[in-house]
C-alpha cells in the first residue's frame, strides 16, 4: 500500500499533471507536495484549496442526505427514527460528505479528491492538470483508485 510520496508520484504520471499535493483541510497544511504549484507557492495553494474543501464538506446543501430527491417513500431514510443529517458516516464520521471537487479554468483543471480514513478523514489530494494535455475523466478515475490505496501515517 503506497504512502503519501508514492501516491503523489503516481499522480504525477497522469497525462498533463503539473503538480499534486496531499492536504489536511482542517489545518490547511500540505502533508506532501510534488511538481509545480499554482502561483508558485505550495503552502499558499494548500491553504487556499483547504478553504474550498472546508466549504464543500461543511455545506449542508452538498452533504449526504441519505434520501432520494424529494424524500420519496422507499428511500434510504424511510423507517429511520430521527438521526443526524450526516448519518453515521457523515461530516463527523469516517467518510467525508463529498467525494471530490472539480474546478476548471481556461488552461487547467484542479481535482480535489477526499481521502477516506479510519480516523477522521480530513485529508484530500489536490491534482493540478494542464487542460490541453490532461484527461479529466481518466484523472478522476485514477485519483479515486489512488486515494483508496493511500496509507497515511
């Protein structure tokens, strides 16, 4: 099972990869970084992307709801008695409420993939891709596979 350094090097082998980092979205610190960083400063990029990650994970509109649109009978929430909106694996559980974020601009893609861990799941991988050389669909699939194998600690 690969650690942070091995995972980042694997991410950099994707077509169009310009830079990658593993970031703790609570503290905004980069746990590891490789390649270039947007703006040239990996720590500033980590802090800025951590802010986006916090907004996405703490947003009630983007979090898991546990029910089908419209709350129709027969959905997952049917028969439950109360409970919190996030469920057992919601914002305070093992699984982040958001899988990934994709940000596009004129010349690049930014993928933020949340890492599910057995402890607190406050880590994500940020991959910066050149838009003309990268393949967004392939990068998203490979990043998901990579984060599933990532071992922290």
